[in-house]
């Protein structure tokens, strides 16, 4: 038996309009927290209630789970027949259609679908056909090649259009990759295979070329709904157009302000092109927010006021009260971590569940310092998105070189660093370790192993590195820099995505600079590693703090949200300044982050930290608070500073003198680390560190790194 729904009672006016409008094209602009899913669920119920055959309704979502949950909700609200609505993903629909009409494309209906590992294996088998000359630099790994071919398919663009920006390190191999693309396509056709991208591409081709297929699908699916339309790519948008071109009963739901997946091929333009494809489309805006207090919405509305292209909307809520979002300058990165940790612990001690909190960030490596601090303070957390710092292979490899210096018998680390050397496999590694142990060979003499061949230079180079590291009174920061010089060439050879991994390694230098002894540095990092993979049972997992990249947080919400590193060069990242469209997407990403908060929003940035030198040429000298936030009206947020002298903690996490010296240097010299300065001869630069009370290191834009004696030079703040 069907239940009668009182739609006017359970829906607001905009939702009601979307649900009760049955025929014709509809574009629903669903602001964050405005009940998008609720609207889709009730519209399914309404269609079935009015007598529409459930099997003639098509609900397209980005996961099968999402569509199943919506249809179950609709069935429980209204009519059990809602379960028979055709729900699923673009790929599942494409597979069903292609199995029926494969012959029109030159395939049999028993074609094989390649998953990602299958795709990579086929690519691997084709590489020898490229006949690469010997002695060339390492060719990209098959996973990277699969990413490149997939992106070209999703964007419908030639590889040479996006490769310079996204895979510039392999640009010299562009001709070979283009040949590989052709070989891969021929191989699939010959062996009756399609990969995930092919399913969508061939589906689109069928709809474009076959009037019979279009007519059949139009009769089968008389009402079409699409969720998260801002995340569709141009191919999927074209499929939507063809599915609805006959009856035009199409409703797409999305939010242009939450279009953040261009790296997957998604096109925010689809939201703006829909009224072009369907000129008579009705535009409905869902602007009442059921998640956040009004002060948070006031800030997010102001944030999107600066967007270049948008559907103007103004989110509002019936919720009363709420405090203004806070913008907090924590001065330094360690103080940022301690501020967040202290704030959360204080509220938890007052009875607020730790599950009410989330810390969001632009990139996975932005949370490394915070992860370390949470571990020291005994705060359990789970991290989503990005890479787990100490569980990444390159971080383990890097730290292994330092661990053998403080513990020469650390066999696990010896195995890691020896296996990185050319012509040293597991057998030789074990032999070297046994030789050193039996003859009590010190680490710096590993290059004297009698089994080494004349041409094997790797062990001798490793010996030189370890000899530098074991020198007495070596500072941890210097040790990290020495390993960096040795390891980065290995990193570039082993990993296709070495630029990202090198940025993660760069985080170790400022962390090491706060310690006097290498063992203390490794104790904090290695013996108490920041990790999110602690062995917890399901009950304990519920009592953890959430750390997440913004991309992984989309669609979720928390009572209290921190956004860290809200700073130029980090959020937005430096590379975004090279492309206006990328910068616009970064603004939308900030909007997504801010709209995750229900009750409190706190945005932090370490204002005295300098942008890394590798970024200076990309963004000039933008520094400090993110321009997205800096440009907002003064009255939408409170602005404050929080320094280490205001923070109390039970355990001293860093060398005490590192903070005191920093403050003393600022008071005695007038300069701080991160200050933008100018020199009459060298031009503009950034203060990178103090060597002593009267000597400062500055990174100049044109002159590079210079050590200056403040008593004998003219240095002015900008």
C-alpha cells in the first residue's frame, strides 16, 4: 500500500517546486546543505505516486550506493514500487546499453571490461613495441601511463594539450606515449575489450550515431534525473542531452559552487551549458540551508560573491544564533598545530564529543605537523585523503638513512637503504649486513664490502653520506639536508610523481630545525609516528578526530571545523596562479571546506611562515592570509592572533630554545622568519632563518640564498 505524502508540510517552497514540477527540463541549483538528496527522494516518490511506471524513471548518481539509498528512502516514504526505479551510475547504464547494441560498434556482446589493473597490464605488454633506445632516462611507469591515457579519453583532448602542465617531467616521451595510445586502442579493438573510459565514450557514440538507440532509450526512460551534475564531464553531459532530447523530461541537480573535480575531467561548465541545450529549462534554486548557522553562511556567501562565473544564490537558515567564523594567525606552523590541538582538547574536556570536530586542509602533506602534535598529545584521529606521512615508501626510505646513524644495528633500515642501490638485491643486502655485524664494521665503511664489483659505485657514495651524518655535533636540520641531496636523485628515478613526493620530503627540514639532537627528532617521528592506521575496533574508531583533505570531505559535515594553512601558496596553492580557471576552482574548494561547518568555523594560518623557495618564482611574493579570505568584508569574521606564549601544554614537543630564540631575534633585530625584505644590491627576498643573533639567511628572488651580517648590511622590510 502506498502512503500519501503531505508535500507542502515536509518541503520548503523551492524543494516543493522541484518535486511537483513533473514535465520538462529543470535545472536545480542546490546550495550546500540545502536538502538536495531529500528533493530527489521526494521527486521519485511523487513520480510514482502520479502513476509513472517506476521502470521508466532513470536516476543517475556517481555511486551505486547513493542511488540505492535514495530509492530505499523513497520506498519507505511512499510506495514500495520505488525500488523498481532504474538507479545507477553512468558506467552501469552504459554497460547495459552496450551489451544490447555492441554489434553497431564492431564488438560482440561478450566483450571484456578491463579494470584498472587489467588496463595497466595491457599497457605494460605494449611498451616493448615502442622500441625505446637504450640509455634513455626511465620511461613512465604503467600506472602513470594509464592515468595519462585515461585523462585524454575523459577530456576528449590530445595528450599534448594537458601533458606539459600535468606531466611535464615526461614531456620528452610525448611521441612514444602518443604511439602507445594508438597501440592500446588497436589492442582493445582486436581483443574485444573496453576499459571504463570506453564504456562512456562508446555509449555516447551510440547515442550520437544511432537514431534507433536514441528512440529505444527515450521510450524506456521517460523521466531522467541526474545527481551531482557539476561533477559530470563533457561526455556525460552529452549523454544526458541525448537521453532526454525526445521527451525533454530531465532534471539535473548540482551546485556550481561545489565543482572541484576538474582533475578527474569534470567540467563545471555543464551547469551553465544546460540552459543552452534546453532553452526552456526551469531554474530552481535551493537556498535554505539546514546545516550551518547564519554567520557561517554569511561568510560563504561573501566568498562566492567574488567568483567570476556563478549562479547567484544567497544561502540562509532558520537556525538562530551562532558565532562569527574566526580567522586566527598562529604565527608559525608548530603553533598552528598546538592551537588546534589545545582548542579541541579543551572542548572535549568540557564534554563535547571528539567526533564533532574535523580539521580540513588543501593537500595531504599540510597536516604532517598537526599529526605529530596530536600523537604527542595522545589525541586519536583518522585521516582521509592524501598520503599517510610515515607510511609512504619515500618517507620510510628517507628516514632509514638517519636511523642507521643513531642505531648501527637497525637491520630493517639497512635493508631499505641498501635495496635503493643499483645492483644490490636482497641477497647482497643480507650479505653486507652480516659482514658488517660479524666484523663490527662502522656504518660509514659500508663501501668497503669485499663483495663489491669494480663498477659498483653505489656503496661508496652511501659511505660518504653516512660519514657526513655521523660527524659529532651534527644538527638534525643539516643531516636532513644532506640526505635530501643524496636521496632526491633516487626519488626521481623510482617514482613518477616525484614532484609531489619531494614536496612532502621538504616538510622534514623545518621540523628537524626545531631539534638539537638527531635522536630526539627521530624519537618523535619514528617511535611515536603520526598515523591514522592504529589498530582500533569499530567502537573505538567512532571516538576519533577527523583529519581530511577538502576533496575527501565533500558531502560531510561536523559541528566544529578547522581549516588550516589558509595561506597564500598553500590554499590556494602556488600553481593555481598560473591559470585563472584553476584559481576559480580553488575558491570553490574553499567554499566546500567552509560549508562543512555547522556551528563553528575556525580558519588558521601561520602568518610568519615563509613560502618555500621553489614557489617564489610561481607566485611572486604573495604571503600571509589567503587572498580568498583577506578580500572578505571585515564584519563577516573575527580576526585574532594566537601565539605559543598563550598556549599551555603538558609535554614540551620541541626544543624550548627554538621558540624563545625566534621571539628574541624578532625583538632584537626587528625581523622574523618569513618577513618580506629588500636589499639595495640583491633586491626583494624573504627571511628564511636566523643563523645567530646578528646573522640572517635571506632567499632573494634573483640572487638566491645569501647570509647577511645585520650590522654591516642594509635590509628593509617590505
